[in-house]
C-alpha cells in the first residue's frame, strides 16, 4: 500500500507486540511488561476477569473491546466510571472508585471516557479522557491524561538510551557529538548520565580501552531485549499533547501542550518535578529530575541534567546541558556544558564548545561563529565563569582560563587566554589585544565575591550527594594563577630586556638596576620588576602565544595584576587555614599542619580536573580511570559511587593543596625542619598578618565596586532627584551583600587579631 500503510485481516489489535523471532522458548510478549509491573510492587496475578454485571454495565455505557476476556480489573472496580471507550489487547485496570482528582484549577472524576486504550496497565483511580490512542503503556496511580492525541511505544523503544535492540542495525544507534561538529567525540546517552560521564568519555578519546569500557557499561544500562513498555509515573498529568512516542515518564511530571516527544526518558519525582510545556518538540534525549522545558523549545540528541531549563524557543542539539542551567531564546549545537550555565538571548550562539560552568552568554554572543580550518572541526574550551560580552564573536579554536570576561568585540583570531579573572578587549585604534589579568579582583570585587552565594542559591537539585565547587577561589583557579604568575613574570622580563636594548630606554627610571637585581633569566628578572614596581611600568609588557596573529598582545597593569594574583592565592589558602584554626581554642602549628593534611598526602603538586562541577585532584582521577579499564568499576552506578567518594575527599584534598599554596607564597626558611610543602611557623604568622590586610581590602573593595554604579552621574540622569534614586536603588552601604561581607570580614579580622 501507499505510504507504508498495511492492511491486515488480523483484528486482534494490541497482541503480538513482540515478534515471535525475538521470544525465547517459554516466553510470551508480556514477559518484560509483567516484570515492570512487579518492579512497581504490583503482582500481575492480582487482576481478575469481569463479572457478568460489570461487563453488562460497560457495554451499556457504549464501551467496546476486541476480547473482553483480556480485560482484567482490580477490586474495588466501578464500571459506571468507564464509558464510550474502545479497548484491545490485554488491558488491566487498577482500583476504580468514585473519587475526584484536582490539579491546579482542573477538577475531574476518576474514570475512562472517549478514549482508545490498547494493551495497557492503568493504575488506581486515574483520569483518562479524550485520549485518541494509548498503546503499550504502564500508567501509574492517580494520573490525569486528557485531550492527548497519540501516546504509544514501539517494541524496540530505547527511551533515549544509546542502545541497539535485537535485530537492529548499528546505524540506528543514537550518539551525541559533543564539543566538536565533525563527530570526533561521540558519546552514547543513557538514563543517569552526568556531565562528568560525558566529559570523561569525550575528553579521553585516545584511551581505546576506556572507550570500550564506557560503551559496554552503557549497553548494560538498558539491555537489548524487545518489548519494554512505556511508563507514566504516579501522579503525572498529561494534557493536550499531540504525539508522545517511546517516552518513559517519571512520577509527578506535568506535560502540557507538547507537539512531539519521541524517544525520551523524562525523569521526575515528587521532590523534583519535571515540567514540559506548550509547543515543545523533543527527540532522542534524556531529561533529568526537576527540569523545565517551555514555549516552543526544540531539542534533538541531548541530555539535560537535573534542575536545568529550556525556555522561549531555545534549541539544544547534540549537546549535554549541566545541572542548574537555564537556556532561553538561543541556539546551542555540539556542546558539553557544565553546571550553572546561563544563556538567555535570542541572538546568541554556542557552537562546538566545552564550557565548564558558572558561565553567562550575553545577547549577540556568537561563540564558535567561524571555523579557521578546512573542516568544521574547531573547538572552544572555557573554564568556569566564562562571560563574553554583548555581540562578541569568538573563533574556533580558542581556550580561556576561568572567569574570563570578554569585552564587546569581534575577535578575529584564535585565542589562548591563560590568565584567570581576566578582562580581554580589542584596541581597534592601535589594532592590538588588551589583557587585564585579575580584573575581577582589582575592579569588580562585588560581583566576584557574591559569585559563590549566587550559584549556591540556584542549586535546587534534590540529590546533592555530588558536591559542586561554586567558589571562584578554589584549587582549579589557584592552579591557573600559578601558571599565570609564571607567564606574567616571563613576559615582564622579556619586555624589559627588549626595552633596555631599545632606543626608548631611560636609565633614570630603571628600578631593577637601581635595586641591583638584574638577572639574565627573564622570569627571575620579571618577578623582581613586578614585586618591586608600581604601574605604569616604563615599558609595555607584551604577552606571547596569546593570539594567532602578528599584532601585539598588551598586558595592562602587570605589576598590580601580579600582586593581585598572589592576594587571591592567599585568600584561597588562608580561608582554608582559617576554617581549621576556628576549630582550635589556640593556635598550635603542629596541630594545624596535621589538620591541613590529615591523610598524610604530602604536598599536592599535581593538576586539578573539573569533573562536571566536581573538582578532583588529577592523580585520584587517573587511578579511578585505571579501575574502570581493569573492570573493578563495572557499571555506571559503580562509577557514580566513586564520584561521590571523590566528592567526600575533596575538602581534605583542598585543604592539603591550600597548605601547599601557603608554602609557595611563604617558603620555609633553609633551616626549617618542615618535611611538607607548607610554610614554617614564621611563614604562617606572616600569612595570617597579610590575610588580615586582604580582608580589609575586600571589605573596602566590595563597597567601592558597588558604589561605582550609584555614583555614576549618567545613571543619575534618569531620576528627578537623589532621593528618588535612593528610593529605587537603595544606598550602596545598605545593600544586603555589602552588609554581609562587612560582617564576615569583621569576624575574620577579630579571629586573626586573637591569634
């Protein structure tokens, strides 16, 4: 027949769901269906055939069935509540009583009316009204299904998992091409996938044994047997939807007005309800707990982690979206995005990127807008806190350290920005790139210091067993700062040497020679310059290997940035020490040193890895991956348990690393007997004294950076008087975060004074 329509004389619709060739001896088509029912605590043997008076009532109410012997019910059963409906195949109805269900402003009696139900199990006291076609579903208790056009499952449904069923070819397998449009980093989605899973899978492509283990672990999640029924969890509400095919739906979900939902797992629970709204089209994906998808969004081949949201026509394609993220009005293609990502504007694009969370894409930002290669295989990698400004265009391939802020502009060349907390800008007049390292610490402490509390308040995950690091002052940024200090020192030394040999050299301004600290090693020379000088320096400090171009890359205020970076390191490490000291009645150096490294790890000199929001000491991660390859971590659930173990280790590892950082800032004297990499007792005393000065700086800086906006004369122009402005904006010193910061800094100073 035309259009693949087949005409058959078989009128037993709803039977033969699983073809005979896929059934083993002794099995029937209901094997998996019954197992699913038993998993929900329901014994299939508890259903009974209809009594004659019940059958008579059903027929009188204009109900029909292809075989009434396959229509089974539970007690109590009120047949008067079913009317004008058609049933076929094995249909089992749970308790049906004269009760009503109310959801928002909708108030309905339990029962089934004006619907066609084929081979379904219906839970206790559900409302099913005006549903044109429901087939092969297990519907939980107290569900409301009204005005739905098509809800059904195929015998080879995979519910968004990257599996291949019996008898299927490999080319039907669903993959997600994250981070790269050319498909070189494919991952197989599965229910329960975290951003950490996706990151390890996409990042370690060269590790063939690990890739094979991940594939085998994913195959085991769902299995290959045909005949799994779709599930609609207890208390879920489905209203006015067009097509729902091969979709598993959790408890307490609310799905209203969707155009098309196909091949999905929609996780939901009473504690973390997932909602899907009008005009949505979602195909081939996994949706986490507590997610929200509204108003015309499109998503294809995707994973949405817990408590993430798509709104207002957003498009999510071949991407993994991390927890606590919100995406509206924009397009996201081939990305791996870590938790707490914000992208709200219709004109922004994010393409072929790894974005490590706490990020914000401004209107008009086109990140990865162009490929500088002969194939679409470029990538963008951005650390935590990435924030490109309005109408910013960034080309493939580029890399950015944590908390980089890009000023509005068209960045024509590939970038590799190693400076965290940096402002990047184009100087169009002189055609050069301007870098302001440590910009956030120097010029916008208010925004920087409130970062952690802001993201913690947005973390609405029901399951927080995996701890995410939201503080800007953490091992990953500290690691980047140490590298940035080396780059700054070398850049300053080389720039000084060029200046000293050039025609603009002025010996009267030569602080280095005046101090007698000239050294031929550019880095040692640059460190002396930056430590003992104030900006502006008599020469221009140029950075190398920052931009793929011949134009100059100028570092602004390098001496101030160098000192600011050391202050940030002290703030990170000092606060970790302060946490331990606050547990002691008096300061005991040996006790403190033991508390900072209770496991005796020793100096943590290795790298740190951002594992989907969880920071992990790299040697621990390497050991875990070896366990996966060896088979001692055989399932994804086992691996997730190991993640939770790493999460528990994090605070101890962070403290040990902070102690190492203090030793970097305040090296022990040559005569010190300390065996670890931390400071000696005199170094600790100096560190705590300097920490008090940093607390003073933060106290002043948070207020002054907040007051900049309030004091702006142009901002005052829209108000009739200062009194009106105060009534609308409040005074900077009365801001709740400013006040809280002042209280915290006062408490810290008091503690340090007592020591």
